[in-house]
C-alpha cells in the first residue's frame, strides 16, 4: 500500500483511455436495424404509390371496389425509318367562313375553349407523385357536341378513379394539328397502369378533318358524342353568344335566309351543328359505329347515373359512379356532384351553365322542328337509338 507508479502518480490517476471500454454492439444487430428501416421505407413507398392514382381521383365518397379494369394499351407512335419522332402530314385547314350576317353572331370562344393548356387542379397526393405514371395519347375522346352536355359528362367521369382527363379543351385535331402528336401527348395528365386518358373538344364532331386525324393516331380510339334536341341546342348556342354580344341580331332573324319563304339558313353554325346525321357520315368512314357511344343530353340531366352507367360500360370501367354521387340543384336546374374529384365539397358546373334562354317565337320553333325532323329520323336509324326529339 502506498506504492506509487513511476512519475509519482497513483494508480487511480491512470487516464480514462487506458481503462476498459464497453464493447460496441455486435454487427448483426446493426444490420438487422438497417434492414428493418429499409423495409419500412419500401412498404411506405409502395403504399403511397398505389394510392397515387386512386386516392387523387377519388370523389371523397365511400367507393365500393377498387375500380380496376382491363388495361388499355396506349396507341403506339409510328417512327420513321431513321428513328425521327412522328409528325403526321395533316395540316389544320382554315375554317369555312360563315355568311357575313352570321359571323358576328358566333361571338368569342367560351372560356373552356380559349386556353387548351390550363392544368388540372391536383390533389396533394397526386402533386407529391407528379413524376409517377406516364403521359399517354387518349384512348377515349368526347368529340361533341357543343352545348350538348360535354362539360357535365367530363366532370362526372373524372370522379372515377380510373379516368384521368384534361380539364380544358385541347382543340388539337381542329386547331393545333400542325404542332404534332408529341405536343398533344404532353398536354395529357400522367396515368398509371389500368387508367384511361381522356379529353373532350366538342368542335371535333363538326370538323371535317378530325375523323381521319384521330384514326391516324389510333384506329382503336373510343368516341363519345353527347347529343341534345337540335332546336334546344341551337337556342342554347345562341344564348351563349348573346351573353357575350348583346348587340347581335335576334335568333329569329339569324335562323332564316328569308323569313317570308321560311328557308332555314344552314350556314349559321348554331343551325348546322344540329344536323347530326350529316356530320356522323364523315365519322363512319373512319370508325365503326360500335366504337362510338351516343349520350343523351336530356338523360344526362334527368338520370345522370343511368347515362354514366352506359359510359362506364362502354369504356370498360367498373360501375363506380352511381346515383349516390349526385344531387339535383333546383336553382341551376341540373344535377351536381356531392363530392368532386380531389375534393370533399359539393360541386356544380359554373355560372356559364344553365343560362335562362330567351323567349323564341313559337312559329320559328315549329319551323325548326320541321326542318330537323328528317335529319333526326336518319340519325336514329344510323345510331339505332330513338332520342325522342320529335
């Protein structure tokens, strides 16, 4: 006792670094912890990835079933022998000028027709995964008709988790065809496997070049046409123009070339669009009738779930959109969604929809019905469906 180490230091003064250290955790424990953490990360990623498509488009209601369907193969783009990107030879043709007295009646394009690149409003999940999925050319297009109910149909369809659609009207096959398919595809939203890419541009139905151009993109494209009583449609068309140009001539004066003889002026687009049989003939040269679905604009108001059922069947989708998704808005006079895409709030179409129509001379309405009757009957025969407009 009492001995000191050399240098006069006690054994109690030995530096801590010379004292025994606790052993480090064995390597297998660290490996197990790292593996567990990696598995948790992979599980979380796969869970969110699987929700990216369905959760982002879910209507906020309790949906039964997954809404899965048979995958639609995207149309392939043909490449040149040298590997250059495809660019089809068709060019946009200038619109046929209307009679001078009718041009002023058309007014400016509707807001949904003016900006083809307005993006959809993404939900937080879809924004987080904005890089997931891929952009495809549309497998289905709502091609018409103007003032028939195309906007309502598109908004209703977007509730379905397997439908991804452009919100604004691209107007590719009638106005921007010279920009090429790559430009068109870039406008489309990203989709996951099993989802359908869609767009709607009502003016395609009356554009002579559109059938050939869409067929050149893909002969398998499914086409949807929303039609409405052509007389009511014409009045609605005029009402839209009147809201922008209150100084236009009356509906009655624009309807006739000569009021005395009762000759209808078919050069006025409000009248021309309603000759459905004439326009359908151009489409049937490029597409079989089985690839076209004709939706009743009237039934879209009176029985939206019924018409949406037909559309979902036509697109090969599970019937997820039902009457539980709708309520009737008495103020607007048409159905609205209880919960829209990516939202938990009720959603009705904008104030530009459901305008009050002006009073039209009954004799003018009667003459218009007589004018349209033979075209309507032919349209019924061509489509195999009586829409009951007469």
